[in-house]
C-alpha cells in the first residue's frame, strides 16, 4: 500500500487523472499545444549537433547594464514525462518573466533612489573629546575609538593625530586608534599644517626632520634644528643655516664662522594672489637680503641696512640716516628701485600697475612691463585700483569724449567711452558703475555692462560669482552672467559666504540664500529654488561651515546642509562652536547629520 501511495503521488505530476487542474487554463497543456510550442520558442531551447540543449542569452536593458549570461537546461531536471517537462518549461517562463519584471522594477527604483541621493563627503576624521582632563576620540557616529587616556591630543589631520601619554612622550595614532608611531620613536613632534616637524635619536645624535601627511620622510633627519615660519622651514646644520621650501628641498644655505650666532630669520612679503611667487627677507646675524622662497635665489645684495617687506613683493631698505629706498621684485630681479618715493605699492600684482607717491607728494602709476607711467599727471581721483584690473580716465580731445582705460599686466587692453561714474573698482571680476540718474550697473572683466538693468542698489560680487542687488520692486540675486537667481521681490536677502558656497555647491541640500518677504525668510539653494516649504522669523549663516541658524515661532535650531538635519537651540542667540566634523552646543557634540554623539559632563553649561 505504501508503494502504491508513492506511485500515485508521483503520477499526479502527469495530470492524467486529476481533473481538478483542468479548470486552470494556463496549466492545460493538452488543450493548447500551440502555447507549449510558443513557450519552447520563447525559451529558445534548441538542439545542436552534439545533442546538448542550451538557451540563448537573455538580455535586459536596465540602465544599459546587461545581466550575466543565464543558460539553464531542461535536462537538469531529469524529467521523463513530456507533459511534466512542458509544465516545468512554462513554470520556468513565468519565473523568468517575474524575475525580469522584478529586476527592472528594482533597477528603476534603485536608480531613482541613487539619482536623488547625494552622498555628502563629511569629514570622517575622529573627533577629540575630553573626560577627567584626559583626551580620547569618538567616531562621527559617536562610537568610542580611544577612551580618554592621553594628557595631550590634537585634532586629526589627514588620518593621523599627535598625542602624548601619561609619561608626556609623543606618539602618533591612526584613525582606528592604533599607534602609527609608538612612544619613543620620536623625541618631539610638532604639527605644521599637514606636515610634522619631528626629532629623533640617530647615530649622529638627536636630529630633526619633517614627515609628510602620510608619515613619510619629507626632510631627512640630518639637521640640528628645524623651525617653521611663513611657509618656510629654516634649519641649522653644523656651521650652516638655511631654509627648506614647502616641497622639502633645501634651497638656500649660508656658511657661518665659529663666532657667528646660529640663527636665521625669514620674513616674507605676503601676496594677495597665491599664483604669484613669494619673496622674503632673509636675515642672518646682521646681514639681510631678498630671496626667492621657492628656489632660494638671492635677488638683492647683502646689506647691513634693515629691509622691510610689504605686500605683494614690495620692499624698502632703510639707511642709518632714515632714507628709504623702495624696491619691487618680480621674476627673480629687482624690477624697480628708487629713493624718490615716500610710498610704493601694488595692491594687485595682476594689474601690473605700481602706485607711487613721490617726495613732492605727486602720484605716479607705473607699468611693470614698460616701467613707464601709464599717463603723466594722473590724479588719484581719476584712477580706480581694483582686484586684477586697473582703470583710469582719459579724455579724447579729437572726439571730445571721456574714455575709461582698462589695464591688466601693465598694458591697456580696452578703452571704452563712458557716461557713468565708477562707483566701486573691480572686485572678483566686476566693477560697479553709477549712472547719471543715480542707479547702478555692473561691468564685467571685458569692460562690458552685463545687462541693461538699472539697480537702485548694487552690492559687490562675491568670489563665488553672485551679487545681491535691488530694483524698485525689491532685492534679488544675479550671477556672474547676469542671470536672475532670486527674483527682485524681496525686502532683504542674506547669503552664505563664498567659502561655504564653494564647499556645499555639489550637495543637494545646499543653502545659499535667505530671502525675506512679508517679514518671513525663505531658504533658497544654488539654483534659486526654495529648500523647503518653511518660513523663518530669522536666519543666520555660519561664515565658515555648512550651518544655518534659523528661528520659527515654535523653536530655534541649527540646520546642517548635509541633509537639513536639525539641532535644537535654547534660543536664536545661543552660542555654538563649529568644526569640520562636529558641532558643539553647550556641552553636547553633534555630527552634521544632527545626531548627538557625545556629552561632555565636565564642561559647564550655560
């Protein structure tokens, strides 16, 4: 009986005696040979010469990505009954169709999700905490990395941090809290930007070197002393002093006598544009000279007189009787040198125009290319010294027209007839002009008016390329192409700093502006679209970090532009401290996802 029962169970797969399945049309293969043939065709089972059967590739155009090749074989089932094989074939077809439909749905939905998801590159460096006057670190999500145990600890820089143990010995740990340089490896460690000045005991005694951001030797440990100032490493090595440039190359050295002090001082001339070469005064004992801080080339002869650096590679030498000799350095040479000036400056190297005041208090505007005056007897009222572009007024007596001459790199590149006043000189590529009717417009760096709109107020463009202006209808925002980003219908507009804009421009939750209308603020993104549907009583942008402080009738909070996460505040006037990877409100640490990750119970709360 048991055998018969097993036999009956097996035979059910043939459906010969089971009329209950005849009601299910899709499984009635006896009644529809055509469907079975179509299934064979769709599945494309074919006989080949070697007797093997295989299925052709099934391809799905899902975001132009192909599925891996799929080749099932009906022989894998080892089914003898033809009817059963047809059922399995058709079942396989339905399974495949469902799989493909499901996969297409998954791809589409996943694609949509990925398209709308912006992974914000948060600074994932560990966060320093303090507990019982000891330092430790937690992760961005608040997990403990290192329990507070160090007597000193710096913030992580490029994946590493200098710490000191209870013996006050320095070591370096990585982001996982493991020792990257154990205690005793180095005698001293001093952070300089991403580099580290280190000292350690060598065969020659205690020597100094420099480690780069990856803890590789940038400067070998052969120096008796290394110091850092103004982007330059100075060193002492035996009876030699000198300096090492930012790339770790020793480019200047000076041999001392046994009686000389082993000191070297460097004072750089700060440049307003980092694209230009920096020069500095190198003083060794009582002797001073001007030196290129990149290649070490000496520009001026050594002198016992005092040399003072000013901005943009202008220097002056003062003699014992108080006489000043001004010098302008460019291309590793003193381009201009004169005792006839009481002042010499070049507010923008890119203009190529030196501004000098003579001993009889007259102005001279000198081209760094020709070393000639652009125009004699130019008064300060006729000139406009801007960022990158210098302008001066000139009258064409033949046409009896007033012209505005634009100068860059010491040469005039455009002359335009003008019937307006220059209200503000060039800054970030634009000058503000004032029409005779008292309204304002903008000149771009080509000397062209960007549009024909006359604004009743015009603010300067920021370095990101946006400007807030006002028409008779209200305040708005335009970009560098003159395109309206925020309509001119607002009572007031606040905006994020250019630094914040640049840092957040690729983040879908960026917040660039807050426009006030009907006594409420609306937040706008870089496309000039509202960030959300909320309206706020007040808004304040953090000058450096991606944080916006907002106030509503119900609460006051910080919004982070990572995902518009909220951090509650006691009031709109509450203080907070912002860092690259966390925010502190009173004694609470939050990440930029708005998550509370640590509470410093040792810190007083106010």
